C-alpha cells in the first residue's frame, strides 16, 4: 500500500491572540500549509477541519465552509468535533479517503480561539467535554478530572507532584527553540511545585496554557506527490481511533486510558510497527499526568512506569525516547481544535530534518502522534514514517 | 436558578436521593449505571432493574478544586470525589470534612445539596 504523504504544513504562532478571529487564524495556517506544499489550491478536493468551542468562544457554529472560504477554497468542507481530539479525527478521515482513492489532495486542520473568553470562560467551555449531568454538575473541571486520575495513579503505582513537575520542566525545555510555541521560558522543578494549585494535586504548571491558534496540513496520495514531483518524504502509515465511556465514574479504570491503548494498537498494526520501533512521539499532555498516561497507553512504557520517565531524563531530547520535542501542549500551547494537526506538523518537520531538534534525533524514522479528547473518551493515534 | 425543563431521569434520581431512596440501574451481569440507561454498555442487556444504593460507599479518588467554572466560582475551594458503591460509581461534591482529612477509602453517604454559586441541586457526599 502506498501511504498518504504530508506534503505541506502550516501553523500560526500559538499564544494569546485575543483579538484575532478564528477565521483569520485558520486562514494564516491554511495558506501557510498550501504554500509549504506547493500544491495548486485548485487541486484540493476537501477540507476536514477540527474545532471544539467555536459556539461558546465566538458564537459561531457551522465553521467548516467559513474556513474553506477563508483559505480561498470552494470544496466540500466538514467540521470534526471530538473535543481536544477534533483535528486528530479529521486527519484520520483524510487518511482513509486518500487510501481509498476517493481523493488525492485534502486540506486538514483546525483552529481555536480561547483567550478572548478569559480563564473562567475557557474553563467552562473546556468542561463541556465531560458528562454534563454527572460530572460538570458535580463541579468537575478539566484540571479536576485529571487530578482525579492523578490521585488514583499515585495511589496505585506511587509517584509524586515532583515527578509531574519534571514533565513540565522537560516540555518547557523542548519549547525553547520552537518559534511557534506559547511558553518559551525555562522553568525549574521548584517553580512548578511552588505554583498555585488549580485542582489538587495539580498546580498551574501541571496544566497547559489557554491558547489561540490554528494548524493545517496538506495531505496527498503518494501517487499525486510523485506525479507532481513534490518532496514529501513523510507518510502517514498507521491510523487508529477509539472511544471510552464518557464519564470517569463509568470506566473500569481511573488510572489508564484504554481508548488510547486501543487506538495505538490499531495504528501500530496498520503501520506494521510496534512501540519498540517508535523514535519520537508527540503526545497529548494537556496536563503533566496526561503525558504519563499517554506514554503508557502507547506502549512506550509499562503501566506504572511512565511516571519516572521525565525525571530520569528518558523522554528528554537527550534521552532514549524523546517525547514532545515541540514543547507539547504544556509549553507549545493547546488551541484545542488545532492540536491534532499541529502534532502531525511537528512530527513531519522533525522527520524531514527541518525542526530545531532534528539534528539531535537525526536517525529518527518513525514518529507517533497521540491526540486525546476529554479524559480520553476519544483518542486518535497516527504513525508517521520516512518513506524510502 | 433559571427556570428550565427538568432533565428527566437525572432529576428523578435526585428527587429519590432527597427522599432517601436513591438507586442505580443494574443488569443481570451486575453492571451498574446511573440513569437514564436503556441498555448496559458493557454487555448489551436491556433488562435493567432499579437497585437501591448501599448505605455507604467509599471514596475512590478526589480533588479539591481552586479554579472553577463560573457556575462554581463561589463554591471554591470545593472537593469533587468519585465514590465507589460496588457495582456503580458516582461523582459528587464531598462536604463535611476538611480536605486535609479526606482519605481514599473513607465511607460516605449520598444526599442532595445546593451549589453555593447558583443554588442548583448537586449530588453531595458526607462522611458516615
């Protein structure tokens, strides 16, 4: 099977752009991706677009045609909503369309405007990814939900707030050279431990920031890339998606993410690789504990062993299993609907040798992107490989 | 509190808890859920029977929230807990205990309280 290629990618800087509209953010990213790819915009056959809180943040539903228009495309456009995994889900559908031969060129992407509604407004908007009746009405916020999982994890496997602080420190380190990252500042373990509590045991530095931004990627069939002479060495060779019970209370486990494990198993089987083959990973670290759960779900660590990975330096760029070289959601920022495609963009640039850290992982051939919605009631996993 | 339509079986359950007759629904295989459920998502059984909550459950995990949504702003800091009632787990506000004294496994009973911010009803646990 010839695998769909990532022919171009584009991002806005991630950060606080309170006054910029979602459509302007996406236009910047989408046009950048088209320019990066060299694809004739007239060849684009569809837009698959991820967005989560547009109704609450901008009073704007029905965003997909608006976004197609914003990048100058007159194509069928569909919005995907899977909370924070919205654009991961969009990528998956694009990959399946390209594989089936239904299309040769698809623009995928996402955007989110969040800071204009403030911290309380964004906390409220994010919370609706949980079960309204049985979680939100019990005061569950997103940091709160991950705090519930963190405490359950600590109790079962051990682990401390200091272990989590090392995840934050590492991801801040990784973001330092990333010109698109929101938080480009070195922090210490003490900074993280001294920060105000958000939902005990998680503090401010355990949480990703609230972010405005957009991402886009031009995905093409391998045949199209070859015919047109595009330099697009990175293919998406595996895709997986799974769901879990919406509410934490209804799950078998409070300290695992089975949906991510299922999505990973599917993606690995699809790509005919295993966790041992993975050279670099971008995972959904909306909270520090989420990175721990993610690397265990992906099989990069056994259950209960991911907690020490950052402290031991293993997931640092200098370690054996670099995780979140972009800075992750924690430091790069997390414009919710844009995150899944931003991860694809980060892995692609890394494997192409065009990222700040590429020289440090110059033998990397296989990357994996893990995008999660809610408390991982939705998960998508994609395997990207340098094609011979 | 806004004047809005009841949320069916959810509000029925809260009424029942207020009357000391809280229940969950359970399939023949012993999988428990909170209503509304027409089918057991674990085994597909559509034969679900209302079963009373046990006298007390055990705190499975909890967090004390400092940064809340606007609907809980005046409640902060408050504690949200997931409580294990055997075949079913329930999420609610844990009150009547200092956050420093909460322990996983501690026995709690279920009742209905009000959110301080909005006056809306909420599931509340208290130590037994």
